[in-house]
C-alpha cells in the first residue's frame, strides 16, 4: 500500500490449491490473443415499425459466435392506441 513501503503482512497465509497449481511452471506457460471483430452500425430505413426481430446465426460449424456488446437505439415517433 502507499502507507507502508514494504506492504502489509497478511495474518493468515494465502493458500491456492488445486491440480493446476501443483504442476504449474513458467517454462510451459503460454497465452493466446483474440482479435475482436469490427464494430459497425446499421440504420433502419423502414417506417412505421410496430414490432422488430433480430436473428443471430453462425455459418461455421463448431465455432463460437462471440458477441460482446449489443445496442438498439430507437425513437418513439407516435403512440398507437
């Protein structure tokens, strides 16, 4: 911390268990970088829409479809009774 130059000593030791950490070695440690897809915006040109639906599909077998953020912006023009 900022108050003590050598940090604070924990009263109880931190124990990390599990099979992963028993055999962990920095010599065999590796990581992978995931490049995110492009961000794009689409404007709907349809008028007087009362309901809308969205389909997300992936045409690649055995592949995840990573969606990190969705946003739907709308403007209420007229209320329907």
